[in-house]
C-alpha cells in the first residue's frame, strides 16, 4: 500500500539507443527520481541522467517491486523496458505485480518503438498486414503461420532459435520464402541480412534478432477439411474424410486446444485438428512404426507443425503429456477405459470423441458409460456410400459404418432465451 501517491512509469525505450527513444520517453526519464532496468536499458539513457540519478540494474518483476517497496523516498520511479510496452514486453507482468502488491500506486505506460516497426521501416515495408509470432524463450509453432501469410514477423532471443527457424523452414519444404533478419537494430553495428533459408546460417539470426519472412505464395485454403486423396497413406488404415468431418465438428475445438489423438494412424485427424488454428497443439500417439513415419510425412506435407508425434502404446505413452482439453480415440488396442481414465484424471472437463468400427469397441464404449467415464454420451452411427463408375453407370459402394461417440467438455455458453 502506498501512503502517499507514487507513480511508477513503465517506459518503452525502443531499440536501446538514445537516438531511438521518443521525446515523451526522454522527458519521463528526466522527471524520475530513480531508474530501474536491465543493464543494457540503463546504458541507453544520457550521461547526465546516469550521473545524477540512482539506478538499479534489475529486470525481474518481483525484485523490482521489492526494491520500490523498500525505497519510499522515491516518488517517481522509471522502469526502462525495450521496444514498446504493449508489444511482447515485460510490462504486462510487472504491471500486474505492482497492482497486486502496491495498491494505490499509480502506473503509467510510456510507449516506444518496437523492433517490428523499426525493421519494417528499414526494409521499406508495412507491418500492419503481417502475422506476429514471438519465439523468445518459448517453443512456439510458426510454420503454419508462415504458410498462410504473405508476411510473418518472428521475435527471436533464446540461444539457437535462429538455427531452429532455418532448419524447420527447410524441413517443411519452404526454401521459397525470403528471410530478412535484423540484429543489433539501431546500434552502430546493426546488421540486416536477407536470403532464402538455405542461403543463411544460424549465426545470421542469433541474439536479439527480429525476422521478417515473406511468402509470395501463401496457402489460401480455408477450413480444416482435406480429401483422402491428399494424404500420404501407405498401408495404414485411415479415418475417412466424411467421418473426420463429423468427428472434428464433435470435438468443438477451441483456439488454445490441447488435443490427444490416440491411435493416430496416418495422422489425418491430427492434421485436420491442427489446421483448425495456429495455436492448437496436437499430440499424435501411435505405436506402429510405419504409421509414425506417415504422420511425419503428412505433418510435413500440410505444414502443420502444431503436431507433436508421440511413439508408444496408450495409456503409458500419455502419462507425461500435458493435460488435454480434447481427446480423440481412433484406436485403443483394447485399452479404452484406461485411456479415458488417464485423460479425465488430468482434466475432468476434457471433451471426448471416439470412433468405433468393431462391435467389440462399441462394447468397450458402453462399459465406459456404465462405469461413469462417459457421461451422457451422444452416439451417432454414420453410414457413407461413394459412387464408382461401372461402364456408363455410377454405382454406390458402401463404406464400413462407423459409430461416433462424443461426451464431456465444458458446456457451451448460451444467450438468454
């Protein structure tokens, strides 16, 4: 609690040089009683400020707030942050920490120039029509985003992230894109290099690097649905496209869904689930070595890097996975109840969809219902026929009927009747 009004300014200082700082930021810094920030941030302010003001080299939110709490003599505190306070900045966590622990203190954010805005200007292009992905300290997927956008900005920072970006672009057959990498932006040794992924090295994208990837021929296909003929199939059984369409609809996927696809086969359901959103993570669980290779090939073919391939038998292979929001069971090898128990133990609100072809699997489903693992299931039998040419006639050929069982999940919100 603040006994007298104190103001903590979260100041975006741009790229890190004094010349790249806005006039508003400079004025705010001059008016502050003390300055806090990472060492590189503190070095960006003028020499007079460095001589005349107390400074703390710190970037961790808890430690910053603790310092401010124990120094009530400072009424105006400036916390210096790189780039812009509203763009992948530490300002969000710090603001939350201050408001939680120092109720009554005023927080003001001073915007700055982000690395994306700066690099776009240096490349003489716009950034309003680009997708934005931060890979700074995170294992984030980006291939699907690059595949669907003419421009994608990536924010790098962790060791080896530049090498990883190039390797994954090449792995997914994307050597046609152009990569612009900017490092040490605004400094005297600023470097901006452009080329195809095969022409660059990990060293070109190291450090605090901002990357613009231009894709002149992005995918324009919308919706998750893919025809059977587009998948690489081999001899592994595959869920047919009509069944996939109903199953994906019954899953009711959300933007940040975590999907377990158990008995993934060729990966057809995994691919369509991943195509529903760039933030969806799919764990394709499969025990068959041939099927595992097909999943890898189809993941590459459809550029769905949101798929994680998990070799092994369920439920053992599921134990270490993050809790699922959605579970699809295409094959259970007789372990359906154990698979359901494992998923429900991790998340009792998991949405479940099961495909059953054999009556033995249907029996397992009904036993799961009786045991309370599947509550109030919706059961649909889907019978599909496809035409085939026979001379000058078209005859209908029936496919195996499939039971689609769905249950669980968070109830959908409904408006007032």
